């Protein structure tokens, strides 16, 4: 006689623990992040608006708060146009999805709180790096599949940019790995808090600088928004996209931006720890730091002009990568001395 | 047009990899300032050949002017450089007046200088806004529009129109300034010099801006003269050629202002020239306002100014029989006012030398009106300025020579 | 005037007429040696007309023969003197030598004159239409060119565009064809009538 009750209990426990919980967690995470993405666009428009002495969205809902939702509804309703001269319709359709999925997958390994990680893997840092590179794969595919001159140039620029800035970013993170002795993001946060400065942004100031610059380039934001340089390439790689597929690219960009900010919070700013505990909201400090970094991104966009393609490459290879290498040497020396 | 399409089609089907990469930039493009079409041959991101195509905004202003009276043709000049339309009107009126030998009252001359310089500031502000936006600095754009809005409001107060003003008349100006306008202009001239440093702090000390503009689109003074560049684009190359000083018109010879000159010949020095010019224009307006107070109450239009079909104080002339030709162009009263002859008159418009070559056969219509538009010449110089540079640079170069397609295509 | 004297001394046979209009000196020359004359004006050290302010043409239909005049407005930035050179071009053989090798700015000016008047500039590197479409017929600024074309004379490009608009009208919200009344408007009028 099999103990059916016990089996069911085990199964239930297993499902709840490993499958149900992960699913629940990831749903919560994706939902929250999507809301964040939507309201990041709103915040961007509002903040830049006020920086430029105008109002920003203020028509839909109170203070324009429903504007992002109205935008999404509008974009979903639109006809899904595939231009007749597209090189490969399948790739054309898939490209925004690749971008978005790759951007969103990184969320799975980022700890928002000690007990809130969808999958706590030991190679988390590598996963994030890999996924952010994959995200630009979608961009390159879109540029090639659109069969438009501007898209193609945008795609080429994106590939060159991502390759050079990926290296700088990874090298900047090597310092963090060396100090923490781990690639698990939860471990990194814990090691950080245990370290004398509480956050790595102080001992790793060079690394932090390189990481932030490279992250802006990685997510194609001003002043490194060359793949979509509006005044040169019209819209770069997504010049042929419209409707929901355009929205997916847009989402992917903001997902990438949020993931990069989260990574910076986790690796350099001490994650969910703060000077004091806020009761009831365990990720209060995490979100606060995240919002600050997002504000920084938006602020940069309102202030700076755009680099030229060759200058961008020069900055990446001649400034950021040597700086990141120098950072590794210094970190190594400190590690050896201590 | 078919040529480009054919080449692109051919390239699509061929396996050759050494052919240049062709990009058709425009006529709908966010950074070509209108309907300019550039046919670019690229090698990577470097421009091998640049072939500008124009004519998408060709309205036949010269042909239309031949079929209108002198006064009516003035309204068409608004539509040339619609950003600084007052300067176009003044240039046209001056040309016709020179042909007629008409003396313009002093007060009208001062007012014309004021509106010209206002148009210059408005044009340069719009130029700075779009140039900065082209290079990617978004915030400057809206700052500039804030101040341009103020100027347009003053224009509205002066003549009721904001953009296409049609304010000057042959023989003077339409209406005198009232006290409100003068007060507002005093306030503007007081405030504006404080606004310019705001833009400069945003872009002048920005390393990215300097990197994008210094050493880009370089042209020597000699070459620039040969290419026919005029205005700030020429003065950025170190040639002191400003028609307000070289061939003074209106009351510019009485005014105290400096001709802005920079010597590098790149995008950055053209930017510096225009920033300096805005300051000088502000100074000029200030001086003119003081001069305006000296001749309070004097007429603003000459007694013998030709009729406009808008009753000033003169009696109406008998209407002729309606013209048999269909279409919207009904020829109106023909008064033989302009003696036979020809004149080339150029003024220093915000964009450069704006010349009117008018040939009269003694009838009420001009026999030939030719408009020498600075934008036309500047676009023709684009290949020389941009070949060998990168795609991003051509955007900076187009911005730096300051073109308006309405004026280029006429 | 110094310029005119110099010119008369150098090219006595070429000059047909000199005069002044509205205070500006002009000189009418034969077209055969226009290149040499302008090159002299450009390069002679005492004249140095380095700025070709304007190059255009005038059509003197039924007023003068020869019919066309190509007009060069020259200015010297250093010496601040101005001269207008007019070259006569007959209707039967509208040709003149290009000066785009002297002033690069003349390149587009000459293209425009060719476009508008049909005067051919010999030696021009790239004589194409500039403002009008490449397949346009006729030269619009000639005095015998009508101000508005008859429907059957319309430019082929416009005809094609209208045809395309008619074909695609069912997909348009208002079903409009440029320059024509759309079916919805016709229907409304029918209802009202």
C-alpha cells in the first residue's frame, strides 16, 4: 500500500517550493518590472520636461499618470506592418522578441532582497553579462532583416558598440568579483556589507565609473545612442518597425536600462542594505538606489549631446578598457597586501 | 530620382562587396532641415561622395513675381526664409526703392533695422536650437524656443503676424511702433544678454560638443569665398565680409557694432560667430530704440510710396477689367511707377548675402526678379565641406551652414 | 571708372555697351570670350573680383535681340567695387562657356540657369536639371512658358501620382484624390441636393 497522502504531500511541497514559488516570484518580478518600465517612460518625460521648462504629459489621467498605459494600448491596437521588402520576415518578427526576452531574463538572477531571487545561481554575474550581449543580438538582427540602409548602419553600429563596451563592463566587474570572491550576486552583496566601506562604490570608484559609462553605452542611451541616432539614422535599427513590435524594442531598451541599474545597485551600492532597516518594506533601499540611478540616466540624456561613432569607439578602447585594467591591477595589489 | 533607386536595386542583387554603400538621406529626414535630399556614397561611415538634390519646395517665386505687381511680389518674399521673413521683405523693398530712387523716412529706416535684427536673433536662435538638437543636445532646443517665442510675440504685436510678417512696404513700413512694443523691446534687450550665457554653459564647456564641432567641416577663407559662402559661414573662416559694413544700407553706418569673425573655419567657429552676432544684434536694437525716441512722431512711409491696394490715405484707383486668364493670379492695378533699369541689391540676411536682382521694363510688373539665396549657395557647398568626413559630421555641417529650404528652392 | 578702363584696354572688341543703372555699372559683352573676360576680372591683381555674387539670365522675348542675357554680378571683397557683366546669348544657339572652373559657386548657378532658361554652359562638369524634376519638359522661366499648364501638358510624374492616389483612395479614410472631390464629399452633396 503506497502512502498516497505522503506522496501528495511531498509532491505538493516540491511543486510549491521549486516550481510554484519560482513561477510566483517571476510573475511578481516581471509584473513589477513592467510597471517600472512603464512609469520610467513617464518619469523620463516628466523629468526631462521640467528640465526643459515644459510640462511633459499632463492630459491622460491626473497629472498624466495614465499616459504610459494609454501609449501601450495605442501601440497594441496598431496594425502589425511588415514591409514588403523585408529581407527575412521571420527574423524581422523575431528580433524584437529576442531583444526583450534577453533583456528580461537577466532579472531572474538579480536579488532584490536576500530572500527574493528567482534563481540564485552561482554564475549570476556571467548570466547578466551574457544576456545583455544577447539583447543586442536582437538589435543587429533587426538592422539586418529590415533591409533598410539606416537600419543596417544602426545594426552595425550596435554590434561594434556592444563588443567594445561589453569588454569594459566585464572588466569593471572583475574588480568586484575579486573583492567579493564570488559571482553569486547575493554573496557579493553580503561581502560588500561586511567590507570596511559597506559599499564597493568607494574602493572600486574607477570600476564604478567605468561600469556606469559602459552601461549607458550598452543600453544605447544618450550620449551613446548611436545605433538609433535620431538626427543621423532617423531611428537606426527600428526605423522600419511600428506598432507593438516597436513597443517591444522600446520595452527592451528600458528593461536593459533597469537591469543595468539593478546590477549597479547590487554590485556597487550595497543592494538592499541601508543605514537603517525600514520595517515592512525590505527592498526600500534597493528601490531608492535604483530610482536614483534611473534618474541619473535621465539626467544625462537631458544634458549631453551625442558622440560620433569613431569617438565612441576611441573612448571605449582607449579610455575605458585601460582604466578597467588599471582598476584590476590596483584591486589585485590591495588584495595581495591585505 | 530613378537613378538612385536603380543603383540600390542593382546593388541589392549583386554579390560585389567593394561597391560604395549608397544612402539616400532625405527628403524626409529629421536633420536635413526641410526637404533637402542628400545622395551619399559611403565607405563604412566615411562619406566618399555627397550629391545634394533640391527642388522639393520649388514654388516658382521668381516666375510668380514676374506676373505680380511690385507690391504684391513682396508678400512672396516672406516665404523664402520663413524664419527671418522681415529681413527678406526689407531686402526686397530696398531693391525696389533703389530702382525707383525713392527716399525712405528716417524713422522707417530705424524701424527696419530693428525688425531686421530681431529677425536675425530669431533666426540664430532657431539655428542654435536645431543645430544642438542635431548633435544630440536636446535641452538647448527648448531653451532657445522659449526666447524665440518672446520675439515672435513682439512681432505679433508689431504687425499681427508671427512668422510671415510682410511688415515693411515699398517706401517705408506699414505701421509705426506703439509704446507697448518699445517697452517690450527694451525689456527684451535688457534680458537677452543674460540668456546667451545660459546656452553657452550648456554647450560651450561640454567636451562632447567640442569634440563634435572642432575640426569638423573645415574650410579656408579663400576656398569659402570661391564657393560663394557668405554671412556667418564665411566669417567663421576669417573673411571680414559683412554687407552691413562693406556696403552699408539703411542706417547701419551710424551704428556701433562689431563684425563677428572667427578664424578656424570649422563648425565650432561658425557657431561662435553666430553667438557673437546675437549679442551684436541685441546691441543694435538697443541703439536703434534710442534713436527712435529722437524722431518721435515722424512719418514711417514716404509720401510717394506706391499704392498697395490697401488704402492708406490715398484715393483708390479705378479697377481694371478682370484678367481673362484663369487661375488664382488676377493681375491688379498696373501703375507704371518703376523706371526702366536693373539693380542688384544685397543685404546681410541672417543666413548670408540675400541679393535681389530686379529688372524693370517700365511697366507695373517686374520683368525679372532673381533672388540670390544664401541657402542655395550653402547647399551647393555641402559636398566640398563634407566629403571625407563621417555621416555624423555631415549633420553637424548642414547645421553649421544654416540652411532653409524655402529660400533655397524658392 | 578704373575697372571699365582696364577692361576696355584689354578686350576692346568684345565690349558692346557700358552704362549705369541705379548707380551700378554694367558692361555688355559678346559671349565668345566671356571666359577670358571673367578670368581676367577674377585674377587681375588690381580688380580681384573674388566674389561671384550672382549669376543669372534674363529673357528679353520680343524686347531685344539677341533674346537672352546671362548676367554676372561681381564683387571684390578686398577693393569693395561692384561690376555687372552681361553676355548676350541668341535664341537659336543658346550656348555660353561655363565659368565654374573660376568660381566653384557658379556650378549650381549655371545648373539653375540651364534648368530655367535652357542655356547650355559648355565645359560645365555636371549640367543637369536642378530645381525641376529630371524629366521635366520646357524651361519655366522663359517668357513664352505659360504660368499654369493645361491638364494634358501636365508633368508625367504628377499624372502618375494622381493615378496612384486614385488607385489607393479606397484605403484612405476620406477616399480623397489630391485636387479632386472624394466620393464621400460627392455622396454628401448628393444627400443635400
